[in-house]
């Protein structure tokens, strides 16, 4: 394996210059030299010695991604394409900044404490945490941390989130504009705060604003995202619902499959709308009308904000990303 000295000799530069390129210090190296050394590093498949690097910089360049399973209704979150894309995007963006990602699903404070004590992390990205004992443990940690999709009333926290309330409101408003009044709201368990709660409140307020009575029987909650098919089969037996708004595309696609199993056509019999705009949304027949969020932008924002926190730069406490209605074929006008 090539060493820094080998790379330096081949490039005709000093070992200090090569080290600057490896640690991403572009301001110390000309663009031409930076590109030349980068090409040589790729050519020789150079991997920096992380132990030595940590001793020199006092930064392990290891970022922990923590998924708190209990906060996610014990749903099969890892099976959701949205979650997979988020994780891949975070890993890619960290890699571009010469950081490395380690992931862990934890269920209690003891597991989290073990990570803090033994992983030598430079920073943490935490997904979907609610206020409670686990958050209290997180807030006591001295490791720089960014939350994703967390609704926590704590001014000391950094969060990257979405216009979840607006997404729920606009989705419901869109269905109402198509003539629908009996609209089912389908989601994982609705807690007192959080992403699902915000989308639910948007749904309720849209009904109210357009003079439609809220019907608790139209609120359908599931324990896992994979429950969509079974739920779709149940919805097919009801004659009152004309449209379904699901808070995740994976759930919406499952509902569509369940409806079709029971002989119901989408959207001729029942319209279906999702949330996220995962890649699979436009592959299904009919293609899914949904609320789009930019997952890659969410990952990029989380990574950039975390690196800035690590480097003690000024960071916006709450970064909120926009949503957009994507109209396809799964909703009809009645």
C-alpha cells in the first residue's frame, strides 16, 4: 500500500502538502495540486491511518448515526426506502468531507451511553427522537449532535426537519380540491408530538378550514409500515371512504396493493395519496400522487450543520426544508 511519502514523491510535493489534501485543507493547496494529489490517492487506493490521524487532529472523524427504535413505534423503519436513501445520502456526504459513518439502533439509555463511552465519536446524527428519558441522556452528552425530524422544545438542540404540518395540510387540501370529503388519514401511531402528529394536525385543520367534519373513524393507525396491504384490504370493505392520505409512501403503496387484492381500483374506486416521494412511487401502477420531500437535501443539511457544530461555527438551530405536491395518477376528481 502506498504511503504519504510515496504519494508526495510521485506528485513532486512535500508530505505536508499531501497531508493537507487528505484532511481537506483546500486553502493550503492550489486547485491544480489538490486535483493531482486526489487523483493519485484514488489511483493507489490510499486509506488514511485513522489512529494516527486522531492523535494528530484530536478528531476521530467518526460520526455515529443513532436510530432510536422505540421512538419510531417499533416500526420496521430500516425496510423503508426513504430511510435507506437518507442513510446512504448521509454516508456519501460525510465521505466527501473525510468523515466516516457508524450506525446503531438503540432502545435505551444504557446502550447509548455505551456508544458514547467506547466509540470515540466526533459527532452524532440522531433520527426521530421524542422528548423523554432517552433525549435527556442525549442532551447530557458533550458530543456534537444534530437531530433529524425531531420536535423537541429545547433551544440548545440543532434539528433538521420538514414542513410536516404544511405537508399534511396541503395534501388534505389537494384531495378536497378534487371533490373528496371522506378522507382517511393513515399513519403509524400518533404521539403527542413528532412528524406524524404534525401531519395529522395539518390534516385536521384542512378539514376544518373547508367545512368538513372531522371523523375519528377515518383515522387509521398501524404499528408497522408493512401493515399497508392488510389495511388496504380492510379499507376496501368500507363504502364511505373515497380517498386515503397516508403519511408514508411505503404505507400508501401497500394500501393500494391491498385495495387491488379486494377488487378495488385506484383511483376509480378509491384515491390514494402518499408522503415522501420515494423512487418506487412512480413505478407503481397507477403512479402515486404524493408529497415530496428532498431526502438528499435533508441529509446534506444535517451533515453540513454537524460539521459546523464540530468546528464551532455558527449554526441555525432549526433548519426546515420545504415540501411539494407531486401530482401523478392515483387521485381522481369526483
